[in-house]
């Protein structure tokens, strides 16, 4: 099976069940005929930009944010083109933008529908993204930096 097959299978699995760690995902892949190591699974998780969110049955589960699946590329490009820096302060993410573009960056974030984001507030060249926890802010900032 190809890498593309494996990545598609990972997306299918995390959409169907709560998978909380790399070991569990590795075990599922091995049981389904994919010859993988934990290092390979770790790289796949990074490549897919999977994040961990609160689960229903488990404390955390892997999740593929809509930023990676349903957000139009033009929205992602718009955010990328107006953003100059991303910083974390506890559960807050401060996004610096080109002058007059914080609202544009905020609109892009809102379109991305990132489940860990509680809300956004935009000024002229600074966008404030609010998350529930410090850990959520780290995850969201990492996702945003990857684009």
C-alpha cells in the first residue's frame, strides 16, 4: 500500500473513532495491513497537521482541522499573505498583520472553523485569537504557522 493510501486511511480512522495517541494509531494501522513504525506514524501526523482535541469517550483524540480539509485555498493564502507574526500568551494568540488587515485575518480564521478557537477580535494590525486553554493555543498556533 502507498503512503497516500496510508494517509487516507488515517483520516478515515480518526473520523470514525477516537484515537488518542501514536501507539494506538500505529496498532490500528498494523492490524489493517500497513507496515509502519511509530516514527512513520509521527511523520504522518505532522504531515496531515492533525491536532488533539477533547474526546467524548477519551480525554483527547486526533482531529483533522477544517483548515486542512474544507477551507478554500484562497482563504488560507489570504491569511498567509497578510500575517507577519504569530505569538502565544497563555490561552491567547496574537497575530500581527500588515496595516489594516487584522479584520481580513480574523475573517480567514473564522472561515477555517478551527474547533479550539472560541473567538477572534481584530484591531487595525493585530488579531487576537482566544482559545479555552493554554494547550489549545499552542495547537492552534502550530496549525496556523504551518500554513
